[in-house]
């Protein structure tokens, strides 16, 4: 039976509209005039926002679960449920640098989660272990290794959904990046000390994006533009950004937005198990991590992911950086969908797309979500 979502401020590709959204068989059947009549159940949004569902390509944990600690279907479901409360209707469970045996378990768990229909799972993000020790951040450098044929076969083994791999371009070759891309893997640069020229070569081989721009990468300098300079200069690649006021200064983000077209930026949380939990400490690969002033740090003060959710990231994009609400929501929905090659299915409120939706109040607090037309 069709369901009509009425009396909402609907964010369509044209902007906010007073429209009725009709959902049928898990998809958006129509976006029509509020005056148009139709059969089926009517849900009154009471003047609240109706937004496209948020898509987060970097989710390490949530709801007390950490994917590295528990690379299982159950942990994926827990993480997804925790983030759904904050508007995330699509996500990539993210594994930071670990042994290849753990990577294999994580891939198998994501494949099974998608087969089981765990809501919101779009694939997997494998962040390392092919990274630079110079820019390791919280990653355990003892896990780092060469991207050889064995690793290639593992990285290309997911049967369902999207595989995103973050690597340091200087630790591999443009030829290996091209092989991964040809096999259907989305490749991003991160935790990299690569030179501008090395990043340009990787972009030429098919590198598609940059993981948490500015953080854990060679900076823009006068005579060496580094990874940041290459990212901002390149018109076609996407940049993930963490807007929590701690990972990147808002002024740096405003400069980035002036340097590169806005539809090549996407909000990410880099979230840890503390999201959705009162407990704000956890263990990451044997290290105690705690949330201090809204950010996760280990005992040495090293950043260890975030306590950020997507609704807060959207609010911060507006309040801290000065984006419009339309721009901020697009960075949480349409842009990550395009980055993953899913723009024909997700990321907007338009006829034919999957009914992944967020109902939010004026403060951008999430009231209700739908994934494939199923409410929660």
C-alpha cells in the first residue's frame, strides 16, 4: 500500500518545497503538489523537515560496538541502529588497520549483513593497513603491510555492496591502484605523506577521493602542495570532511570550500563506539580512548576518531562553517551517494529512488527515519 508523507518541508533537488512524498514498495513513487489527492495511508509531518537519508562512508563504531573489535553481523547491526537515530540511513562499516585475517572476517560479516538485509549497510570501508607510518595517527603501525597480490585478492572479494579502500599512494603503485579500480573498488587517499606528484599520479590511475581531508596527510605548503594541495586542485575527486570543530578548523574548511566545488565534499563522522552511548570510554586495539570535549583521544592525546553523528555534522556545517542547510544536507546525502556511484538509487528525494528519508525538527533533531520505506 502507498504511504503519503504530507505537510512537510521537503528537500528535493530543486530546494525546499511544500510537497507530498508518496512511498510505495520501498521507493519514492511521486513527489507531488500538496493539493493532489491520492489513496493510501497519510502521515502528517506537522511542518517538519523531510530530508534525504544521510550516508556516512566512515563509521568505525556506535552503540558501544567497534567494528575492529567485533567484525560481526551483530556489531554491524548495532552500529547501524545507533547511527540511524541521528539520520544515517546508509553507511560503510569501517575497519582501521588490522591483520588481513581480521579484514577477511570484516568483509565476510558485511557480505552476510547485506544478505540478511541489515538496514542501511552499503558495503565496507577498509582504512588501511596500506598506510604511511609518518601519518599513522591512531593506527597501529605494526599492522601496516605492502599491498601485494594476496591483499589485492582480499580487497576485491566482497560479493555485495561497495568496497572503499583508503591507502597511502606512496606505499603502492599507480598500477595497483588502477587494478583495484578496474576490479570495482573505490580508492581514496588517507594517512599519507605523499608528495603532490605522487598524489597526481594516483589520481591519474583512478584515485576517487580523500579520507578526512587535512587530517593525517601531507599539508599544503609553498613549494610542496602535498596531498591537501592535490585534493583541492583536482576538480573531479571527492573529499570527506569531519566537522566537529576539533579535527579541522572551520576557517580551513571555508578556504577549502572556496577552492573546490561544493558537490565534491561529503560529511563523514569517523565515529567510534561512544556515539549513542552514555559511556564515553572504550578500548581500541589495546589503547584506552576517552571522549574529551566531544572528541575521542587516547592517553597521549592523539585523535582517535570522533563522537560525532551525522545530524550534528549537518548542524555544524551550517553553524560553524556557514553553509546553507541545503548545502549541508547535500554533503550528507547526494554527494556521498555520487562518490559511491549510488546516485541513481540513493541521496535525494526524487521519483524512482529508494525511500531513505529523515524527518527532522527545526533544530535538526531527528524525529523518524525510513530505510527502503520502512520506518523507525
